[in-house]
C-alpha cells in the first residue's frame, strides 16, 4: 500500500468509526474532507465492498504493521480483542486475512487502535525479556477442535516446550497428533498463542509458519539463551 493509499484508508476508517458512534453518512463524509456523498460512497465501496450504510454496521478490524527484532508483523484487532498477529512475509497471511474477514464479517481499516498500541508495548517487553505473559485480550474463532488446541497452547509455560503428542493428550485425544499439527499451523496469533513452543517428540524443532530460524530465536529469547538488538 502506498503512503497516499494508506492515508485515504485511514481517513475513511475514521469516518466509518464516527458513523458507528451515531454520525450520519452526510456528516461523516463532509467532516472528513469528502467533497460529495457520491465520492465518499465510492471510497467506502472500494475499501469494503459495501455501501456506506452497510459498512457502518459491519465490525471493523484495525490492521497495523509492528516492527520486531525477528521481522515485521501485521497485527489486527477489533475494539475488544486482538485477532491477528502474523509475520508479514508468511505466505499464509492472505489466507488468514480472508478467514478473519469471513469469521468476523468485518471491514479492514489500516490504523492502530488502542489494543494494537498495547500489543506493541507488550511485544517490546517480551523481546527485552521482561514479559512472560501477555495481557491483551484475544479473539480466535475457529472450529471446536482448533479452539481446543489453541487454548491448550496458551497453557504452555514461558521458557518450556511440549510435543505435538503432549498437546493431543492435553485436549484428551492422543491419537489426533496430525490434526493438532494442522491446528498449530492454522494459529493466527503468533507468539501470544505460543505455537512456537511445540516441537517434535525427538526434540527437533519441526515446522513453523514463520520459519524455523524464528522459532529457534523465540525459544532462545524465552530461555534466556538469545539476546537480540531491539527495534532498530
């Protein structure tokens, strides 16, 4: 996204936010610098695929880029919870965004809200080694099985690792190792839902959507064995 496209989307996001607070379409359009209702409606449709009234009723998921020592990440949040934290270079990112849009029936607005700002601060503390448990609220809709796996991942203590078999046992289905691995890979909230703490039964790091080099660094940070230059 170019700077001008980002600026337009951010302005439009603010207008949609004011409409959600009760402002009329006309008020929002002219207050945010649109010269005509037609121009405003066209901008809304291009961003969301909806008309202005429908877009005002749809949930907003705010998206913003966060810099980290292991590469840039894309964070997403509603007004109530973080719903996305993913490495920008991960090939699965477009699929994850499609799934979020389908699950939340939302429109995306490129702007940080208060929860993304809070997440940015917590990530910085995490990489400094001073935070072992995130406090930002999370929302991770999925199938019943996926949610069981993701909730099990949240119980893995900072600085420790478990195997896929261990996770399968945690959810009461020791034969579901392959399904656990798939759910692990489908996790949309990296680091906070710590799928990087799941390793092979033989101690090997095995696959990680963000890349094995990141998995190794994250585990090293949590064990105190790795120090990174922070947020250059």
